[in-house]
């Protein structure tokens, strides 16, 4: 089951913050007047009723005094919605350290969203994407890795329009990055993949005849010679290039984190890619 070092995550929040769209951060939560009447409790002013407006926002006390239909306007919050999608397919649990690092990264992203004053939405994508409750930590710890297909083959969740989205996965989806981004990137403000891979997944070594088990597709006998390993590395490079092309111009893009390098090196990789930025002050 997913687990992470909560004190380590909390310590990291003092050093970094989310690298969200700078235009949104400059505005800040509730710092500008939204175009609509809004739903917050902070009253701003009135405007005349226009046919089609929501009647629930009419100020009947003004109507009683003036016989004019006026709408109450409130300030809307403009802090970005952050959605974290953690891949919990069976391949993520092949190595305990891989699942541990991926979960720690997902927990960090959600915790940083909270520290920025945003309520994050955390999804676990196993057989089907599942939205966790607002109290996502115990729900995440109780989740299980059981998906046997790529992210692109699972039902697409209903994600928030304009949200900042972070997918935490090994990214080894048969359909490739384009199919996943089409399913999970529609309507996104920005979207990035934090790819978590073991050393063997990045660069397998020649060991001769071997029986390999695909956690999502079954076992098979292969000969892992230098030619086979080189062909795998070339195919992985093409696969990652497909991800980069699908994510181009949509945010931080693809950042790969090596399981064996640990959490701190993953932070460095995410800082370099722009998923995170240093926390000043």
C-alpha cells in the first residue's frame, strides 16, 4: 500500500513551493473581482439585473426600497485548483521503493497546494481513477495498486477546468504520452508528468536468458543480451520523446526521477524542470 515519510515531506515544504502559473500567483486568492456574482461571503457591490442572471443573487432589500432589480456581487477566489493524479497500476508496486517515492512526491505536491491556500484534489488511478476525499492522507494510505492497463485505457476522470495537473507515474503506458495527455489534459491550465523509474527500467543490463514478469501483462522468456537492452533503451527514449511532445507548451513537461537517487534528488529534478520553485523568505 502507498506510504511516505510525512516529516520528510513537511520539511520539504519549508524549502520549495509549487511552480504554478506565475500570472495566477501574482493575483493571489481573492485579490481581484471575478466576472460573475461569485459565491464567497465577501460582499463587494451591486449591479443591475440582466435577463438570464441567477435570481438567487438578487438583493430584495434594494428592490423593496427602489423597485429596481439589483444583484449582489462578491469577490471570487482566483487561486489555482491543483489536481494530483497518482498512478496506482500494478507496475508502480513492482519495487517497494518505487511506490514509496511516487507516493511521497504526490503527497508533497498536494501538501504544497495546501500551503499555498488551495484545496488540492488527489486522484488515485488504479483500475479506474478515484477521487480522494478532502482528508486525502488516510484515504491515500488505504489505497491499493491493482490497475492492469495504461492510464490511457482507464475511464477519464472529470477534472476541473483550468486546473494545474500533476501526473505521478512511471509513464510506461502502451498508448504513449499523447493518449494519456488527451485523456487527462483536456481543459487543463497546465499539466506535467513526474516520471518515477527504477534503474532497471531506465537501463536494463545484459544477463543472458531470463524469465521476466510483466506485472500488468504476464511473464515471458527472453534473452537479455546487449542488443536487446540497447533496443529497449532506444524504445524508452522514443517513448519519453512522445511524452515531451504531448506536454510541450503546457507547463513543466516531463521530469524523470530515479528511485535509487531518493527524495532529495527528486526535489532537485523537479526544481530544475519548474514543477517546483524555491520558497523565498
